[in-house]
C-alpha cells in the first residue's frame, strides 16, 4: 500500500489538546456525551437543558471521564460496580457545530486501551441527519482484547455505513505495532471516488465512496471510548478501567474553500506528532512531500536552572536547542553559573549577586548588570560589558581572547596559564587601576586602544 502524501493540502482543523473545555461548559470546539449506566449527560441528552445536564451531573459528584495532561486528552472508562460486565461510565467527544468538511484527510493520533470489552473509535457523521445517521465513516475501531476471531494488539477495523450501499461488516487490518502501548495515527483520505484508510501514514485498505458521500454537505469528527456487554460485538467487560489517550485530532483539505488554520503547539507525550506529510498550515510550511515538516516558529521556551545559592533562576532561550546566534536572558538572585557550548552565544545577565561564565569555542557576547562576576574565555573568546561591580576576567586558553568594556578599579584580569592569548580593554573608566595577574603566562598581550594618556602607574602586575 502507499505512503500518505499531503503535498497540496493545508491544515483545516487542529486540536493538540493542550487544554479542554466542553461546549456545554463554555468551550468552543468539542461537545461531550457522558454515558453513566443507563443515563447520558451532555450533547445527546436533549431533555436536560442547554448543557444536557452536564454541569449538574459533574457538580453533584458524577464521575468525570475526561482528563488533560502532557498534551493528551484521556477518556477513561470506569466500572460503576466492581467486577461489572456492562455497567460503566465512559464518554465521547464530537465537533458538530464547530467543524465540518467535505473531502480531505482526517486523522487522530492516540494510544488505545487494553482490556476486555473496550471499544475505542474515531469516526465521522454527516452534519445533515439522515435516517440511521448515515453515511458514517469509521476511520478506526478496535477491541481492547481479542474476542472470538476479532481484535487484538495489532488489529484495527475500518468501515463505511451508507444509505446507498449495502451495509458491510467492514475490514480488519493487521498493523505493525502494538496499539495498546504506543501512540499511532489513524486516518482516512476521502475523495469523490475512494476512501483510503491509513495507519501511521501507510495505507491499510480502501473502500469506494458511496453515492451519498459524493457532494455530501460535510461530516464532523467523533472520538469515543465505548464499552461492550454480554452479546455485544466487542464482548463483555471484565471490571477493568481503561483510557483512550488522544494526542491530537487534525483535518486537511486541498480546497481553497476550506481556510487554513494554524498548527497549535505540538505537545506529544512521546515526542512525536510533528508529521504533516507535506501539508502547509496558516503559520508555517513544509518541505514538500514525504512528510518532513518545517514547523512554525516555536514559542520561546523557559528553562529553570539552580543558582549557586540554591535559589532558582530562569533562562529564556530563543530556541529549544542552542545554536549560533542564540540569546540568553538570565534574571534571578544568587550566583548563576553558565557553561557555554561551541556556538556563538549572546547572554544578558541581570543579577545583583553575580554570575560565573565559562566560554566555549564560539565568540560569545555577554552583558552583566552589576554583581561579583567571573568570566573565563574558552578557545574562542568573548566580549564583556559589565556595569559597576567586581569582575574577574580569566584567560586560560592557548588562543582565547577577551574584549572588556567598562573596566573599573574593582576588576581584575587573570592570565595565569594562558599561552598567546590576549585581552583587549576597550573602555577603562576614568581613574581606574588596571589590575593584572600574569603568573606564569607566556606571550600575553594586553591592548588598550581607547585609553588615552595611559601610564604604567595605572597598571598593577601581581
């Protein structure tokens, strides 16, 4: 079978589940239905007010099957009676009213639950009700365990229920993964002629598009965790608890009539979820077919480190991986230690207690706002601007170099073990004494290009 290629397509719907609020409780995207024994709460309970009785159910202590964390929406099925074979609380979500689309590619990335009777699914229904709710596209259904001839850790089911085609039993496909312990993608490409079903970007089967899907005014998406009972297709429950863990749900289109949307912050728990298969988004683009994605600009990440005093300080980076041109802004109490990598780095410290910086092989630019500070050049070098404070400038590498701005009387240059390195004092504050500790250094050079009328009485060698 073929590999999915969405070149020429764009993202039209995206929920990375960094947050979740049902429409019944003020959200804008997902309706929910909670099944609790013989009762339903939410969008399918038309007789219990605008919210389907959801708020009353939850505030009165009803089991909430929804939870959010690490970029995952979990729908958890819980037995209402220990050991029960059928009496469960579980739920589904649907985006009817906020999204619908005719033709395109629709995908869920999820980890499916293991356990007898669990029945997770990702499916689509028409926005215009037809008798029996058809045509229904079942992108994926699975069982939490093998039951009879069907289901198991590497078995997925796809189907189409149509009013114009005889209803079929669908098709089971064998996949090269354990669907119970890994996040995988489940998708369908809907065209006027064919429905092609995908698992992890690889086609696993296809069905002809039914007549009532051609020109259909649109279908919306549903993700559900249903539960079986004695005599049901997936078999009875065994009193276990299980969760459908949804990483994201996305849709794509090649039609300009469907506007592109921005890709939300990708926050997959396993580090995946970045493949757009060559599609574009409203806030980024891809390199083309084959699925290699050039993501949109990432938000500025925040990394917390510990200062020498034990008080946390915050480092704001312009990218999640340090590289040439990255800038750091460090603000916090306590002495901060930083060891720089090979790339050129630009750092700005605002810290009254001081910083300690060791350079790398790049040429780094550092500014410090006061404090008692120590700077050690690496094999590259650094330019340092330090407002009044007490600074020590260490030259220890064979080829390291420093350019110092705003040198003051309280500052000291140490070149105790350097070979052929040099220090350039670009600015010496008026009346300052240049204190230099030479030690056993060989061939050190100290340049004072902008210090007029400089005399040896202004230099103290130690």
